[in-house]
């Protein structure tokens, strides 16, 4: 299958350099807020245009497991694991393992985290 | 200087040759033979060539092993740094942004040091440490998962310090086993 053209989403500049907790109730810059206000819309746009969404994870202060799982695992729970894996890609020059971690959260989304 | 290792080898060869010639079962003709000299010369050259290649390979392997052990020790140091920060943060009821940045930075350093080790093991094409390295990678994931899941980044879960320490010990145990494995290659 030929590679899809890409939309870019930079979390640090478009959402926050200090991603927060899992849910809105726990504090600011939550994964729930990110998913609802930015990620879902941008992902749906990419899918409707036949593109993939490239998430740039660099430039911030780092990500907690709770944020990544709620955001990207949450996306997979809402849109489907296979669709997300097909239309989502990640870039992290600062911490290369992040890419593998997030992919794992997506794959585990339906079976439940942990 | 490397050439100095050849001197004792040459002396050992000469002494061994004389001792061999002194044996009763060995008859040494008191003649000068160009054929014999040529054979000796060729044998010597072959021996030197094989010795050179072996020394080169063995030096390269030793250098690679030393590098891998150094990188593995970097991972251990990075893990200890994370645990030190956790020790300081555990009593706090609310983290500040600086606390979160510090812990994230230490976790990133740990991740990147493990990645470097992984790349180096693959670069050396060593098969022995593969399973242990995979276990260390799983440890990293489990450790980071435990530390940075809710209620992080607000605080650590109450009473989680003992489990943090248990995970930290497990990490170090597997890393130490990996270092031993690399050292025996």
C-alpha cells in the first residue's frame, strides 16, 4: 500500500508543552481535553482527506503514561485500533522509545490498559 | 607498544625449537639446507599472519565488549537517577511543574541510554544479550508506566514508594545480569 500524505500535529506548540493528567477533573492540559478539542478533529480530517496524521512528540517537557494512554488509547477506543494504526504516525527525535510506547497503548486499547 | 608482545613469542619459539631438537627421537642433520630454511620461513610467516589476524579480531571484540559494558553502566546510572528523584518527590502532596520536568527529563535520559545500548548490541551483532535486552526494555516500559500513570503529574499514588523500589531493584538486577552476560562474550 503506498504511503499516505501527512497532516502534522505538534503537541508542544498546538496544545501544551506540559501535557497534564489523564482527565479534566485531575488538572489542566489533560489528555481528555487534548483528545476532545484537537486530536479527534484532526484525526477525522486526516481520514476524510485520505491522509495520515503525523504526531510530533518533541518540544515539550515530556509525557506521562496516563496522558499518552488516554489520548491515543482513547482515540483507538473511539475510532478503532486498525483505523488509528493505519492513519496515525509518530515522530520523536528526543525520545525514540515514545513511538513504540504509544503504538503499544493503541494496540492495547480494546483489551484494556494494564 | 604492541610489537613488544612478539619478543617473548619469538624467544619462546626459539627455546621450544632447541628443546625439540635436543630430544633423542629427533635427529637433526648438521647440514645447511635452503629447502629447510624456506620451509621454516614460510611457516614463520604463516604463523605471524594468523597471530596478527587473531590479535586484531580479539582486540576489536574486547573494545566492543568494553563499550557495551560502559553503555550498560550508563543505563544503571540513569535508573538510579530516576529512583533518586522519586525518593524526593514521594512525600509531596502536589508536584510543581519543575518537579514534573525533572522526572520526565530523567525518564527520557533512561529511555535514551537504553536505546543507545540496544543500538550498540545490534551494531556489534551479538546474539547472546538479545533476550536480556528485551527484558530490560519491558522493564523500562513497566517502570515508566507505573511512575507516570494517574495521579501523576499531580503526585505519586499514596503508598507507591515500596512498589517503585521493587521495580527499581528488578531493573537493576536484570541490567546487572546483562552486564555479566556481555562480559562473558
